């Protein structure tokens, strides 16, 4: 149930963050009627921006009250670019604003998680939680909208489906990927993440977005033991010494609706699900983190752990952009008010038409051979990540990224022309970023250093990826939908050939895929861990972290699926620990 006030001040479990992990965890814990669960969420309920439910309105939701809209400091590895990093702010978190793409990644990733010292996190152990969280709504209006029913449950809260509006050029892109040894497959969610198909999206039978708010929370929102408090900005975790041990006993938060600062206690556990940026920020503001950081901001040291906020991994992507035939692209839909209004009316009337599809509904995943990794100088650095996809191909039905290079001349996104983009994302980065404090106040954003392409190995793989994008674009099956010479390529343009210029183009135009992970890794303490394999923070009783910050290695796919899995598995572990099953 919703609650804005401070009627109750003690709960069994207090969860910080109402995103993908926080809401999934909340719903599973509150299945036990004797247990009270409170969620504190800084944002609002998502109905304040109704467009969040429309798959094709994603670009209209970014930058609204549902988006934190973080900005990085100037990134030296990217020529001192400052990048906007979108994160969902609201009950539903980033599942309100993401591109809807669902995936799980290669089984080898999770087997590696276990090999790194995390018992029970191998593929066979986590697959049931992937299945439990999802169900599938079949749609078959275009080729490659396939699925294997055994990968999903019959009644999982996150419905997956396909859009009912598909551009022919999207299908052609999948077929063009055969030129770079990426074959079509039936399903990518059973542990083999190599191949191409239409993306399963978090869509229901009415072609509406399914966020954690819609799938997990709304069906059970009247449970009396489940309380969600929006507009509740957590300031810090309350830490106390109990019987000689440091323990988390509650939370201090600002109730923005009333303008008051309140305390709430947890009789069992405080759980941080604030995400990869704000979970480590909260730990540091509470006195848990790198010693130098705590001292620099005058924060009392409760527990020094140098790995809090470190080792961040993320996916980024970049494109080759081509002019396209008008009916093969969504450019005019987003450029012309009359077309957008017509599409909105059609979607509002019967949930059909071009707004049933996001701008990037198609993908393929490529595994580099041993010889290719060796030629790129990556064989040693990625020695334990060879049995996975190293990068992803995506098709975008617009000019993307829309922010042009500031260091190279670039063909503009003319409003009277149409474009498609063939895009590649790096999935096994060697570079590592970090999150730290800018101030000792939660109202100020954390400092997010993404450090993309800091590693020479990442640069070499990116150049390889770029060359393969041109190969894909040159395939007749795809280029038939383009306009002009050179298979329609206008960005960066065929004159950009030498590696140094290509790398400058990539650095000056790449964008995050918004998959940051690993800032509070699940690893043995002496191996750089912040939490153990039951997601308990080392050195603190009654405190767990359950979100993407615990990933020891980032999966080779879009990460909302893995986040739901972690929450489902964590809920089961907590029930076991307290004999709540």
C-alpha cells in the first residue's frame, strides 16, 4: 500500500530504492504475511509521466521527473567529454526509462561468478530465478520473433513480448549480420548468448511497457504489510555497535512531501537497492568506504573498505549512420509533429502502430575467436571471458546517437531526411570506472567516472567493431533500404578511414548503454569484495546490497534481466536465513 506519512517507524525489512531489484525483492518478502516491508524511494509514482508506458516514447521520458539525469565529470579517456547518464527516478527505477530490452547473457558469466568464490551463483543455480521472474506473450508478425517456452514461467511478473510494428529494414539487419558470422537463433535466454534475432522486450499483451512497478508492485499494492513511501530521499544508514559488532539498525531519510527528516528502524535488515551509483554513495555517506574518501569529506569512519565504489564495469555503444528510405526509418515520426500526433492517437486508441516499438528493437551477439582475440591483444586480459559475446550489434531506426561529434565534421540530422544506424556495443570491457563523492550531502549527485576506452585493449576491440559495422551496412539485404552512395553512410562518412580518426570519432560520439555494474562486488573480502555470496556487507550485521552493484563480472547482455534474477534469488536466501519459507 502507498504511504506518504510516518505512521509506523519500525519494520522487519527496510529497503532503500524502489527500482527493479527493490520492488521485486519487496514483493517476494511481503509474501510472508507476518513480515513488514518498507520501501523508501526518492522519486514519485510513475504516472506523473504517463508516456512511460508507451514503448516508442522512450526519448520523451528521458530528462523528465522520472530521470536522475546524472552528469559525469570531464572524462580524460574521451577527450574530456562530459556525458549525461540517465537513471530512472521513481517507483520502478530504471525500468521506467530503459529501452525495454530483456536478456540474460551467457551461462559462462554466471559459472565465472561461482568460480570467483560465490557459491550457488552458477548458471544452473540462477536459471530458475530468471525463469520465475518472466513470462512470454507470443507475437508473430515478422521474422525472428521467436522464443523457447521452456525459458520462461507461465505467470512470471515481467511479461516479455515483441512489438506488433516492425520495419522491414530491421529484419534485413538481422540477415545482414550473417556477414560477420552472427547467425539467427530461436532464443538467447537459455545460456547461449551468441546469435541474432528480434529483441524480446518488457511488453505486455496490450503492447505497453512492463516495469517493475507494473509487473511486480501494482498487482499486490494493497498488501497491508507492504509500504512504499515515494519522495523519500535516504540520507544515511544508521550504524551502531551491538555486542561488539557493527550493525545496521535503520535509516535516516527526508520525507520531501512533509519537509521533515525522519528515522525508521529495521528489526531484521536494511537492504540497499539504490543502484550502482547511489548504493556506494550511501555507504560512503554512512561511514563505509575508502578511507581517504571518508577523511576528505569529514565522515566518521565506521568501516574502511577500499573497494566501495571501485571496479565499475559498463557497456557503451557507437554507430555508423546511413541515410534511409522514409518508410524504413522512424526519423520522420520523431521529426514531424503531425506524424507523431497521428501515431499517438493510434496507440491511444488500440495500442498499435509505430509507437509499439522502441527505437532499437533488434540485436545480435558476437563471440570473437581465439585468433581474433589474440590479434587484438585481448587474449590474456579476457582469458576467463572467451566463452561469451564480446560485443553486440544493434539496429536503431533513427539517427543515433543524436549528439554529433565536437571534434570532427559530421553530417547533421536533417529534419527532412530519414536515417538508420547500425550500432555496436562493447560487452567485455577491460577499462574500469568508479563512483565517489562530490560532497558529504546526499542531495548532491555522486561523481561518476566511466573511464570508457581507457584500456588500449578496449580501443582495439572498438576499432574492430567499427570495421564490422561497415561490413554489415554494405550487405545488399540491408543497403537496399538506404539512400545515396557508399551504402548510404553519412556518419562518420567513408572518408574517415585511418584508425586514429576512427577512434576519435568513436570517443567523441559514443554513449552509455546504461548498464553500469560492479561498484560493490560480490567477491571474497580479500579479493576485492564488498558483499559475500549471500549479499551481506562484510563487517556489518543486518545490511545487504541487492542491485547491479554486486555483479562481480558484467553479463554480456542488457542487465535488467540479471537484476531481476538477483532480487529473486536474494529474496529466497533471506527467507531461508530467517526461516520464512
